[in-house]
């Protein structure tokens, strides 16, 4: 008789899905040795190896593939059970499991705080990741909802826009173009731009804009965080194009300025996203409706941010 615990299955499912002990440890808020110990105990219980290592990568064995199939089914049944119990609790003690792309983290906590003030018994699990990770979480059905700028085309999802997301050109306060009004967009070809990593929604919008205007993009530093771009722009390494939401603090404190460039801002939208066949809990449905009805009023005015 197998003596497998739910904890072991949860740890195994995370390692198998990520094919990484370190990512699983980060996802489960455990140390890597703790994850390795759970997997070792699980392998001892079933008397079969679940992973094999080739170089620096790990792969599922035949037994691992088989167990992964069943562990995902069990995880889904447990999630369904938790959802059913949350439905009985209503909005008094439910749980919201949400992921947001890193750019949205500049405003998402404020929305969640307002929502939790209204429903004080709700527990929120917030994951902040890059776009690629959030898409994987949607595909693996491990989150209720996601907030992102550009919904995917290759997933069976439902998405609704709830707030405008203007992309603006930012510069250090001493940049010569800060004194110029109605800058021709072609003049940007003479500037160096700091860019997000490939796959970023902001970078994709930026590249499409330059292509549509027949402008060659002169790339400088590439980074995976908006914070690094803001710091680099302040240091004079180049210009940046980013969501207005990410730069509000620096604009208010005069550490950055928005350039008055023709055809800007690039107007995009924030979307609330979930799998189409996902059965949303009362809490998830309430948060979705909260965003659609109330988030638009939190949008800052672009004109007011210019100097």
C-alpha cells in the first residue's frame, strides 16, 4: 500500500510542472533542500525514480510522467473541493488566487486593498511575474485570474479590458527634449531606448509602434524590470517607453519627465483574464466585477503628468 501524502504530491506537481527544484521551492515558499527531501521521500514510497538529470536539466521518468498525470487530476479535484467550500462561505471567508504581470504591480495592490476593505474576510494570494510566467500559470490552470496588458492569442481564455494603460516616453529631467513641445516622432530615431526583455507586452507594443512609423529602434540596455529601466533613464543611459502607471512616483518627484512626442501616448488597456472553462469562485467573480465597474476611475491623466 502506498503511503503518499498530499504535501508530497503538491511538491512533486510543482517540480514536474516547472522541471526545476528551485522554481518549485520559490513557488511553494520552501527551501530547495525541503523540496528535495519531499521528492526523495516520495520516490522511496513508490520505489521508483521520478526524475533523471542530464547536465543541468531534469526530466521526468516514465514513472514521473505517470504520477504527474494523476497528481494534476488530484490537484484539480482538491481545487474544485476548495471552490465548492468557498461557495458555501460566500464572500465572507473566500480566497482569491491572482497573478499580475510585473508592470501591473504598480497599481494592482491598491485595487486589491480597496477590494479587501469591502470584503474583509477574503484572503488574497498575489503572484507578480513576467508575462511568460503568468501565461504558463494560466495554461496550467493554477490561478483564478490574471491582470496583463496584452492577452494571449493561443489560449482559450476570456478577457475584458477594465482600465486604460497609456505608454509614454520618459526622459531624465535634464534631457534637451524636455524643453521641446510636439516633438516629431521621427526624431526618436536619433535616441537610444532602454527596452524590456523579449516577450514583454510593453516591448511588443513599442516595437509595433516603431515599425508602423518606419522608425529604426536604437536599442540600448535590455532588462526584465521596469524599475531597472527607470533607474537607467535617470542615470542618462537613454530614453524609455513604459506604462504611465509605473512611473507615477518618479514623475511626481520630478526625477523623470514625459516627453511631448507626436502620436503618444500609445494607448493600450489592462485586461482581467481567466480560462474560459474556469469555474470562478464567488470571490474571483466579485473581484472581476469590481475591476470592471470601479477601476477606470483610478486612471491618472497623462496631460497632468507632463511638465
